[in-house]
C-alpha cells in the first residue's frame, strides 16, 4: 500500500465557519513524522450522501481515510451510519462501550443520556479505539474498499486517539519511509525577500525541498527530505541548512519548532537572568505567551498590566509628569515602565510595551499601530518605536513578537520588517 | 445558478500541518450572511495536477469555486499557472499590477524582487481584484466551465478581498436567498446533556435546524432558517429561541456572537463598575482576553501577573504567612490576591486566579488542574476551587472562562461541568 492517506472532516459547522478545524494540521504533523502523507483533505457537511461521496472517492484514490467529526450523540451526527452503509456493514450495539460510557458519566456525578446509546454502535468487524478523553470511541474499519478510521472531532480526543491508537496501526499497515524535515524560523524579513535570497539555492539543495510558511510573527522555512533513509536525510538537511544560514542566518532565531518565547527563556536561563513584564496595549499577552511555556517560572517573575494611567503610576511608578508631558505612549513612559517593574520585582531584565492597538485612540502624531517597546537589561534600558500594520489583534501580536525578538538580538530587523 | 459554491485551499504546508487554515471558516461565515452555502471544501498540496483535479471537479459540482493560496512569489506557488491551463487561458503580464507592486515596496523603503513579477501575471480576460493588504492581487476568472476566484492565502488579504471584491460580485451573479441564523452561547453544560434536553424539541422548531458547536469554553447552539424571507425567518427563530431558553436558559450567557469577556465588560459597564485582575497560572491570559475587546479601558484598569511568590507579596500584598501556611494555590491566597489588586488599583471588582496548570507541580492534595478563583465585588469576596481536566493550555483556558463566567452568575455551573 502507498504511504499516503486522505483526511475527511465532517460537520456543517466547519463549512459555516462556526468552528475552525485544527485536527487536519495536527494529523498532518503527526503523520509526516512516520512518513505518511496526507494527500488531500475534504470537508463536507452533516449529510449522509456527502459523507459517503467524500469518503468513497478518497478511498478510491488512496485506500486509507481518516475521517473526523459526526460521532457525537445528537441528531446531526451521521458519520457512523454513513460509513456503515457505504461499506455495507451492519451496526451492532456494543455493551462494553456502553458500560464504559455509563461509568464515565457516573465518575463526573452525572447520569448518562439515552441519546449517548448511538455512541455504542459499531460497524460489524470494526476495531474499537478506546477514548480516554471523551465519550465517543474511535473506530478502525477495514473493508474490501480499504481502511476507514473514524475519530471524534473534538481536538483533544482526536489528537489522543490518533497518537495512541491510529499511528501505531498505520505504521504496521503502511509501507512508509519517514519524511525528515527541519524548520528554520525567521522573523524580520518578508517572504518574497527570502524567496529571492534562497530561490537560486534551491537547485543546490535537491532533492531537499524548501517551503515558505509565513505567519504573523515571521516566515518559517521548512526543508524536507522525502523518502530518504535517516542518515542520508540528515546529511542532506545539514548541507541545505548550512546554505540557508549562509545567506539568511541573521534572521533565523531557531532551528526546530520552538516558539520565540522559548528561545528568549532559554537565553535568559543560560545567563541566569530573571525577567519581568509591563504591558499596556497588549494587556497581558506577553505574560501569557511566556507562561505558556512549562517551566517558565525559574526565569519569569511576573508583571503588571498597566492599562489605565493610574495603574502605570501606582504599580510601576511612572511619573505623573511623564504621563502628562509625553503621554502614555511614549519613549519615556516605556522606559519608566520597564524600570518600574524591574525595580518592584527585583528582576535582572524587563520588557515594557505601550501603544495604540486601535481601532480608536490614534492621532496624527501617533497613529493606530504606534507602539513603544523598552528593554531593561541589568541597568541599561533601550527603547524603540514601531509602526505596526493591521487590526487590533495583529498590532498586539506583532508588538509581543517584536518585544520578544528584542531579547535575542533581532529587534532592529523586526522593526524594519514591520515598516 | 444555485446559491452554492466550493472552496479549495492550496498549499502543501496545510496538509503537512505547518499552518492552520482559518480562511474557510471566515468565508463560511461571510458567505452564509448572503445566502451562499459552501458545499464542500478541499485542500490539496502544491501540485499542478492536484490543484487542477480539485478545482475541476468542484466546478463540475457547483460551477463556482473560491480558491486560496499559491499566489505568492516563490517556486511553490502554482495556482495561477494551474488554473490558467485548466481553463485554457493564456497568462498575460499586467504592467499596472507591476507598477502598483513596485510602488508598494518603495513605500516600505525596500526594492522589489524580480520574483514578484509572477504576481503580475493574469489569465486573459480575468478581472483583477486589487489587494490593499498585500502584494498578490486576487483574480476573478469566468470561463465556459464556471467561475474561479483566486485569492491569496494570507488571512488578512483573503478576508479583505473576499469582503470588498468577491461578495459584491457573488451577490450579483448568484440567485441567493439569505440564510438567517442565531447563536445562543452556553457554558457549564455538556453537549450530550444539551442534546437530551433539546433533541425532543427539534421537531417543534422545524424548518429551523439546530446545530451544537462545542469548544473549550462551552457549547454554542446555532439555530438556522434556510431560504426563508427575513420576516418569516426572524419569527420562526424567535419561537425556536424561546423554546430553547425555556429548557436551557440558565446556561445561556448571550444570544449572538459575543465573547464571554464582552458580556462581562457590558455587565460591569452597565453598573458603572471597574475591574482589575490578579493572575498566577494564567500568566496574563485573562487580561489579554479582556483587553482584546476594543474599548475595554473604561472598565478594566489593569492587573498583576504574580507568577513568583515575591510578586504576590510585593505587588499584591499577599502575606508571607498565607503563602507559607496555605501555599500559593489556596483559597486564602486567591482571596488576598483579589483584595490586593482591587486595593492597589482602587477598582470596584477584581478577579484572582491561582492554580497548577501542569505538567509539573501537582501533588496528591492539589493535582494538576487545581485552580482557585476569587471574585471581589465592592467589599465582598467569593472563592471557589476547580478541578480542570486537560493539558497546560486547556487548564489555563478553562480557568479564564470560569473566572469570567463567575461575573455573569454562571460560576457554579462552570465548576460543575468542568468535573
């Protein structure tokens, strides 16, 4: 069998845009690690005919389909029925699943609904994949037309079942050669500029391929070795990485999956430095990003969200004179915020952000997107003015990214790229 | 022409899981407002054959396709070529697009790359949709096989072009009757329990349909009137909403799209109350969620991220005795944090969160997921212990949701549902 599959997501809510489907991204990452390619992904609504058409033609193309969604207890959950009838298998009631469901509900002090009985129905001959994270079990169904794996759509359940139950079985079934890839994360340079620098090198990489993955914080570069053995793949990836670094190294902050916050924490930890934050327009996003990293508490002491001017005075000691003369969004305020929070918490380093995220509050001098960031490092303070493009949420995200980049020496670049 | 379309997303990075595709959700919402249904969505990689197969069969089914991605300047951007050849149209170089690109780059103080020239190529006869948010213009291509709209994959560009250029043209072309829908947002009740309560009512709603949309914070209920005129639709939606509220009203915090943070801010604003926050394990997420709402500054004064114990003492005045005797994750600490931040900032109300988000730090008494939340309201403090399931990020998100729910009277319910 070829090492490729298709993914089918089921749910009218996905097409209506009520829910963003993150499962296919998770599956893509987890499957590529074992050398399985997701060739195509199809999303259809809660309709028996649509589900059958999508799964049927995906089976015809690759022979293996992972479908998610539509296994819940309500009337719009049709996947189980659609697949059983597509594969011409009867549905049997499985008492052991039912007993497990009853027990699960009892554990949470609640009584199970009769509507959950549908979740105990199993296409004859299917393998039940136990769901430790929720109620609907996964189902591994083999038939003359191929393999259909049914998984719940709730991300934590989908991800848990995929990792624990589906990947090991796929490894056995599929004759896959792992895909090896490496990600180089950049910030502060536009995708087209990277393309111009790196495009001429792509021939030298071959057979390694290069993909550009832009997001809010920067552009990730993904180098991929397809169907090569481990040793050859790593050698060729090393060579490609070296070429890339030669021309674009100054914008690369990590090789791997690490978030910029992790790189900052590691840099500070290696130097035995502690960090504090003072945030105005980002309202806690910088703290949230840093503390999303498990184990951040040995570096990060805490911070202040000084949204109102009184908070800047009371919690950070920003002077009334500074606020009146220069305003809350100014170099002076940013500097005093950084010094203030470092002083209060006794940290070695501090980051302060103050700006106008919009949509209101902009002026001719300080339009929406104007952000001052100050970095305090053992006595010295630097500050820089940025003009970020985008809506409220983009300005805030870009400010956080630039604030972090400042601690790994990329701040000038980030400022430049943000125009 | 029928009021339905298909969506095709292009990019190997989407299948590999490097990027989450939020465009289809945005398109689903925007199109359903004008009565256009996205019937199906297909994602394929950067391959001419795959792009042509996906767009070709989508055209055969609905006659109208919105495709996004693959319009960038690098070698893996193939959509323009694939579609021109699928529809048998030559590609022409459009000098006015090129001049606009050159000007755009100059504005940001940079020189354009020659690789951007591909972005000025246009299938003959296509309408160019000007892109104010980025470099690649959108393209509206009509042919004997149907309409293909090409949009860039970058969300801000996709969204802007869809709203400004695509929706008005689709309105003209498609004979659509609007879909009317209404969302009732719940928190604190499981999907299956809601299904049990509401399932028996679904017949009474008809032709209104009901969808359950679970996410981290709760379950949204979506009532939809398909292809009805405005007045009939609203009457039938009113009747359905009344039935739903009759049995599930106690879990509903809003009718509409509002985030729970918006509901909290509005409640406080209506009572002329101000708010402050003190966060430990959530590290700023609560502040970030509140300040994501434009105009939150009239209610929200600011807060403290007291990650280290010293921050709890220094910035919030939590007593050493409390920390030593009860620990940082305790009712006493949560109460003192709430009182402390309200006192420092002079706010009427305050929320404090302290807990163990994991993966480390759990004990037998206080396992990972243990969170104390305290609410201060004009002199009175209430506190509650929660035991949230999930990983670090889920525990943190659930804590923020429960903290907000506490201010609209749903806190007992949230605690119960979180098990």
